C-alpha cells in the first residue's frame, strides 16, 4: 500500500518522475498563527494505517535524521539577496552520515531549522536549493514562535531541569509557563508536518535527536502506526525526584514511549528514565539477552545505552593541516620553550560547565603548591554560550573577575597563570591547543556527554608531521592526562582518567597536582587505554549500532495488528499478535444465547476487582451479577483466586451455587454447602518455618511490605512499598528463598507486587482440569467456555483451556473464550481493557440468563 503522504519532492529533486498514486502536497513554509497548539487528532483513518504488512527486514532505503538544527551553515551576500550554503563539518548529524557511508550504502535526509532567519519571500527558493544540493528539508519558524520554543521552553525549562536545576525561584531556572509549553508542542507538530512531506513509511527509518523534539514521536506515531522511529537523548535524564516536578511529566514520557528505540549515553540516564516510567506510568522493564525493553500497550520499546563518539576521519584531517602544524609550533614557542606546562580547559560559557569551580581549584593549586608557580599555565577556552539570559552574564562576570584576581595574585612579568580565550576559535586552533596541553580538565557540574576528552586523546596521539614539530621520534610512546568530572556522560568510558567531584575544590586541586606529577610511564599506559577505546568507539560505531538495534526492534511491525487509542498527547498505539484481539461483546453474547452447557471460570483480584482498589470486598452489584449467572441452569460458574478459604467463604457467602477455588486452586468446593477439597495431596508444612523468618527480615527492611500467611502458602507483598526498592527487594528475596528451599517440595514465584511460596504443582490450571473432568464424568460436555484472568497465575488456566479445546473435553462445536485483562503477551486469544469492561461483560451475560431462570447444572 502506498502512503498518501509520501511526497514526490525528493523524486523531483533527483530528476525522477513521481510514482503513480502518490499525492504531493505543498510544503508549508511558515506558520503564521504562532504559538497555537495544533490539533493533535487531525488525521484520517487511512493515513493512520498507511504502513504495509511488509517486514522491516527489507533493505533499508533511507534514514530521516531529525534535529533542531540542520548541519548547514548559511551566509548572506552583502550585495543582493543571494545565500551561500555549506555543510557544517562540526555537526554530529553530518559526522554520523560520513562515518556510516564508509561501510554501508545508506541514504540520509535531514529535517531541521537553519540558524539564520530566512525571509518568507525567499523560503521556497532556499528550500529547493537545500533539498537538491544537500538533501535537507528546512523547517521555517516565525521569530516569535522560535524564541518561545528554543530560548523559552527548551533553554529556560527543560535544559535546566535536565541538568538538575529546580525552579525554586524565578532566578533559578524558569518557572513552568503554559504558553511556552504550547509553543514547544506547536513546533514539534510543524516538524512532524515536514517529515510527512518526505517520508515513505513502509521503508524509511526516522531518527529524532535530543530534548527539543520530545513530543514529535507522538505526532508521527499517530499518523503512521507502524513508523520505524528511534529517539536519542543527548542531554542527561534527571532522577525521578527531579523529573517529577515537571507539570507535563507524563506527556513527555508517553511521547517518548511512542518511539521504538530510545537511546541514552549512560546507564544512569537510562535508569532514571526507567524509574520515571515505573513510578509515574506503572511500567516495568525486562532485560532479555542483553536488551532492555519496556512493554507499552503490546509494543516493546527498546532502551539503548551507548555513548556517542567522535569522527576519527575529521580529526585526522584537521591534525594533518599545515595550519595546525604552524599553530602547534607557535604554542610550543609560547609555552614549552619557556618552561611552562599547559593545563587546558575547553568549555561553553554556561552555568553547568563549572568554569568558576575550575578556576578556584587552580587558584588552590597555586596556593598549596608553590613549586608550580611560574611553571604551570591554565588556558581556558570559553566558547560562546548557546543560551542567553541573566545566568550567562553572571558566569561571564564571575569568570573574568576570578581570572583577574588569580593573575594579579600569582602573575609576574612575562607570566600569566590563567589565559582566558573568549573569542571563537577555528577547529584547527583548538586541536593545536590539545596537542600541546599536558593535561585536559573537564570539570562540568552536569553534562550529557562532552566529547572534549575524546578529542584531546586523539590530538595527543598526533601524527608523523606533528611528531616532528614536537621533536619526537615515531617510536616515542604517546601520553595524555585527563581530569574529568564524575557528572559528565563520558566519565564512565574513561576509566584511566582522574575522576573528581567538581564541587570539591581541594580534591580537584589535588587531582591537578597528581596529573602534573604523574610518572611518564603511567601517562603512557592511561593514554594507550583511552586511545584504544576512543578510536574503536567512534561516531560511526555509535550510529551503526543504534540503527541496527532500531531495525531489530522494528522487524515485528508488519507481523502485528496496530491501531491508535487516546486523544492529544495521550495518544498511543496498541500492537498485538494477529490472533490476539479484543473480545466482542456482541459475539460472546450471541454465543451465550445459542449454547446450553456453559463453563465460566474467572479470577477475582485484577479481574472483577481493580488491583488499586482499597476495599477489596465484592460490591453488592458484583454479588447480584454472580447470583444471576449461578441461577441459570445451563451454567457452571467458578471463582478461582489466590485468596484464602476463609476470605472467599466470607465475601461470597450470598452466592449459593458459586464454585470457588482458594489459594491458586489448592482448595476448591463446587458450591456453598459443599466441603472444601484439595486438588493435590496435603504436604508437610514444615518449610514455613524456614520461609517465615526470611520474609520477616525483608518486611522489616522494606517499608510498606507485609506477609500474608495462608494455609498452604506464604506471600510477601510490597504493593505499598517504594516501587523501585520493593522490586529490588523482591528479586533479592526470591533468590534468597530459592537458595534455602532447594530440597523442599515448594516453588517460589514472583507475581504482581508479591513473592509467593507454595507447594509444587499447585496452580490455577489444576482447577480448570478438575472442573472439566468432573463435567465430563457427568456427561456434560461444555459448548461454551469463558475463562477470564489478569496476571501470570491465570496463564495456567488459559493453557488448560486451549489444550482441552483441541481434545474431547468440549462439545465439537464449542465456543471457547480465553480472555485476559489488558493488552499484553498472553496465552489467551482475547482481551478486554480493564475490570470495568469485565464487569459490563458479566452483567450482559447475566441479563441474558435472567430471561431463563432455573436451577443450576447438577455438578
């Protein structure tokens, strides 16, 4: 099936004729009504299901890279209105393309904004030029909307929060502003519209980058349910305690979960994201064969943890430039020939880069170690800040004041301890400083990744010509020294660096001294270790690994049924097996009317009663529904629960003809006046003396946890405990119990917010087997079977029902309905969304039964 929204723009640009049946729409060049949140639900059903059933294992034709900024530099000629465009070689987006293309025939298309504002009258011409020359699709935003989007919501609210700055006052990060949020959503919708102009949803992969476009996945997923979509966050992701202060926290989480693959630089960032999903959305994750996945409405959202790398080819080219050699020679003359040792810092001039803390530590170094005075020089390259505002001006003023103070205190004629370079440097100039610097200092208080240490390592490795400039022989081992903050994303991968807490001024000063005093052999070993990692984990390795995982994650798209539910930013896609479908009320009621021998089995907690309910007792309405079903002479109704005999007997005492199974089927009775029987032989209960002290220990150390002592089982429940800690303790408890119960005839099972120890062989499937065999013995072959449950323990019932359906336990024309609660992997063939739908179903069947009252079947 060909998508209506696949535009012929790229075909026109390449000189090919448009494909038949594709409808071209003009690209919207500018939004005139800025700041209005667009209608998220404006899409037709045909477009929503435009993706074909074809497997994503087909060759990848193209990847659409989406980011806030295009990898393009624009310059306007002073005379006239002509523009000159060139590729931005420093752009990560361009580097990943160059790195991948060396080993794979892959086409890339870029969607993003230009740094420069293009007049409306020139936007069509510029768009055509960028599309034909660079395969770039520009997104043009009105100045006001762009300011509120980027300098407003992105830089004043998301960026500070993701770097752990809470808006405790108007001066400390921006307070949440609904108008800025609307601008953010509007811009993300505009980006989605531009992507729709060039995407072929059957074949293209979409890779979205960074926090500027976090709600974009929702817009794309709404239009194309099977879009192959990856997202990589280049900034930190804060802990749940910080993130949950954001008023639109759930909207952003749900939007990210509309991706197929979400990437992070470090495990810490991924762990914080998963914790937020657990605490705010109730989602849990699993690790299978090394891959972390979140189940979200039947879709598996994969989590990728891999730090980005550098472009080795680009750095090698810059190091080989004659300009680099000349600059290195100048710096050697300026520093080395005068007996100076250079420490180097390269940072943006913003509040999170820790420039002032670095200067304080350097000042401390000179105060405590007089031997380094007149010998060591700190060269601080301060790149222009990407944001703007009061905090940037304060950082600049503080940095200038501290540099002045240090130079006045420790400076001498011909010696300045600190050299602050606040002008933009050419890339080759920066590389020259790396080559000459004895140690690189990266002491940011919070940073997503920071590739400065990687660049420094490659620059220090040098090449043949630079070795000649430095006076080194080709066989001389290379060396480098790094002092890095433990709060930056590259820190975990640099195990040979001196890691510091940038807030601890004394420790950073000591680290500087250690770097300067380090033996040459140790510097060489550390450098060799770092160079081996950095050179093998470059940007190409990172990009190829991400795209391979994206392909793996999306390969099941064509093999599953997908449809969208929810409105606005709560939109999500349900993706289920082709044979797994929602139970139709009309279908089951019709089958119920036609049949005369019915077996109905259902769970209680999570099925008839919501898990989150405080009062777990059945309502009078539930009792009335059950009695109506039980009074029907054609029905055998059985309640199968994990609860104890006494609880079930008390709660369901008004139901005379209701069969019940307690403690996962260990006990059962066919009606109220019957005696409780056991499905398996009574076993020795001495194992409880081993289990109970262990569970009591975990209860004492896990606030909110309890122990439920059943006649045949012990259950440790942590429903009211902290979800992360409770889950961690549950895994530990399960391992502990399995180790001490190795020789006991019991099994240890983890369930929803609980760990249960029960006799081996006891499960709800036994009840289903017992009920069906009893009916068969009495020549009652069911022609209607309904089995409903919600969790892992109910899967045993579904399995028994499925096996019986293929055997002789049912009537040849039996209608069988195994139904689970919620869309999730299950042995059941049907599902209903929640307990409310289950109750409505039971009520519908009860109303049919009330039309033909009578005594129940003689089971």
